[in-house]
C-alpha cells in the first residue's frame, strides 16, 4: 500500500467514535429509532439476554481493480457489479456469528465512480451491498486509506454503509456523529466497537480532528470508556497498525496491546493493515489478533502470503467476573485468483488445489500460533 505518515510514539490525538443507525443486515432486527443528539446508536434485537455470544472478525477488504472487473463479470454486464460471489465462500461462517465485523479499508465511491486502485483507492458502493448480503453487521473504517479522497470519500463511504444497513465506526461525517459510540444489541447484550488507525497516507491530512480516529493508547481507552458509559457491556477495538508484508509483531504493537488490554474498558483487539497474517496472543485473560491478513484483495504482484487470511471467532460468556472469551478459534482463508476470483474457507472448501491448500494452512498455522496462542486455547475447526 501507499507510504504512510506514521505517528511518532503514537502521540495523543483526539478520540472519537463514529456509529450509524440501521437494522440487522440479516433481517433479524427491528428498525432503530432516528438519531437524536445525545442518544446512543444501537441495533435492537428482540431476543432475550443471553449468557454467551459469538463474534467473527475478518481482514482487510481491499478492492483492487481486478476485483471490480470480476464483479462486473459476475454481474452479467450492462454495468452491473456483483461482489457477492467473491465473498460467498465465507458466508456460512459470517452468517453463523451473532456479531460479524468487517474491516472496510478503502473508501467507497458513488455508483457513478470514479473507481480507483492503488495508491488512492475508491471502490464501488456495491461492495457494501455484498458485505451486508454476506451477513456482516458492522465495519471498522479507520485505516491509512480513509482520507484517500478527503471529506467526500468519508461521506460517500459512510453513505454506502448506511444504505446497506451496516454499522460503522472509525470515521465520521459530522462531529455529532463522531461523538456517538457504535453499540450493537447482540441478543440482548450491548457490544461496543471502536476503530483506530496508526496514521494516514502520505500527503493526506484530516480536515477536522474528529473525521478519522488516529491511534494512541489514551484515545482508544477514552473511546472505549465512552462506549461503556453509554451502556456497552463488552468493547472490541479494531486497530490498523503494524508493518506491511511482515508476519512478525512489532514491539510497538505488543506494547500498545498490553497497555490497552490491561484496562478493563477493552475486552478484545482485532488488528489489520499488514496484508499478511500475524499471530494471535492471549495477554492476561484477553485476546489480541494482531493481524488477520487480507479478506479480499488482488495485488498487482501477488505474493502468496497476501492472498492468505484468517477469520477470528471468539465466544464471549458471562460469568460472575463479567464477560470473558471462553473459546477462541481461527479459520484460514485463501483468495483463489482463479479465474474466477473467489474467497475460500480452507477448512471446508474442497476445490482448492491440494498443494496450495497445504502451503497456506501450514504457513497460517505457524504464524498464528507462534506466540503461544495454541497453548492458551486457540484452535481451528
């Protein structure tokens, strides 16, 4: 991806969390009341409170031009774009989660475009439609690409997610929206989500301090505490960090994770940005997935590793001490470059070349478990 302007020492920046109203993308919820100043954006689910729920999170949604060309082919021509077949391989896992979270790394344009790839991405809005149809509930939107197209790109991205009834956090169109925590009602449990990025692409600046959440420990914790104050019982932090194409966790990532997870405000960290899989680790009683790799992507020069990713699945259970993850799993995935280009679940898909499947599974297993996650209870189906 593009060179970036790194934040030295993760200097303290303004925190603010964006949320949006909507209904359950899978059709199981009721409409959320219109937003009013001072209210908390929630997704209402009429189910009775539960003692456990599952969260599934996936890697970078990185829409290179080749993926749009594939969507046009799948759409059957006449200008129609259909990204649903691209994601179909993971749909059963996504639909099976009580809360499914995507990472929308790139801005979404209007239906008329223009559509662009690296270094300043702008993807069609049908990506949001496909994400919703796959079963996702929310997307984190803070990344180094958030401001690739400035204020307009933030607006069109969040408009597309709103139209698809996908919750979002990490960027905002207004200061009021930025100050509204994203909290979802997950089978009677209020789950908050915050999203932050280590920095922005070189040459891009936030015109307002609240438009995109830039990373510091204090900013994450302040946002998480705001979500708690608004009623969240569990808070998940989506963090865009690390070094591209590097499996190893940096000392900075680990230090930030340790400090954040030491605070009771945050229960789980989900990481993105490296475009390759990074380890999972249990720190104390909490989990961090440092990097989930790419969910979907088609780099101009595929590396093999950039086509490999993981789905992270965590089961939260209520106890006398509060909510804790009592089951942690990872599900390896592969972007099959085809043709056609398709995202494969490597634990269930029988169409992947056996040698390529073994290569991807061996490498993913080795990376994910390299920080002792297996001994701490992480498994794959």
